[in-house]
C-alpha cells in the first residue's frame, strides 16, 4: 500500500477488488468509455479477476504495478505504472477516476506518490503520461505535474473503433529531483 494522504491510499490490486471495480465501471461505463479503450471488454467479475491476475504476474516480472485508488476506504478509480521497460528504465502512468470525483486533487496526489515510487523504489529514469487529444482533464494533470509535452503520437490508440492521436508527456528523474525539493 502507498499512503497518499490521510484519506487517500493506493492498494496493490488483489482479487478482493474485482467486484468493487466492476461495480465502479458499471456505474461509470458511459463516462469512462469516452477515453478508455478497455471498458467494453470488462463486463464481468471474471474479466476483472483475470485482469488482476495478469496484473499481479506483470508486477512479479517488474513490468506493471496496478493499484486501486482508495478514498476513505472506498474504491474510486485505478492507477498504475505500466509498460515498464527495465532495460531503458521507462514506465508509463495510467489512471482513471469515477465521474464526480474530479477536481479534488485525487489523481494529482496519486500521480505524485506513484512518480516518487517509480523514481526512488523502481529506479526509473523516465515516466510518461499519454492521453487522447481532446482529453483536457487528463492533459491538465500532466501539465500540473510539470511533465514536458513532447508531441503528438498520430493514431496511436484504437478507441471505440477509431484510431485517435495521443499527447505524449514525460518527466525525467533529474527533473523530478529538482521539482520534488
């Protein structure tokens, strides 16, 4: 577990989270589907259990660390360090939050905690955030965290049957060390 503040924590994904994650996705399916390509494929508790099982295997391999975002002991979203390339010391932060939970600093705080974990515990040199062009809320998170906008990846994600462009942001360990002080 990673404690973000007195009310927010990140719990390593476990099978016990499967039912709550399904309920959260079902309650927010239309909202989440706008920017997340995996939503339609997550229809049952079995889907989430399989996802969590795969996530735990990837964590054991050091390539992916997934967490449930907990606010006052309730799941409100998910965050993780994904696609970790051990050779090049690169990881990618991905996150989602239930509709109505935005604007409270939850994702910003969770990202800060995960960035610290990635640079100090995992020894990463570079952390990326990718978000769809037009996803202004996600883009604002990257900019608030002082990630550098490196450009746009053309047609880099298949979302709801259509390829979309992605903004690419990055932070380097040296940059974080300067801003974290």
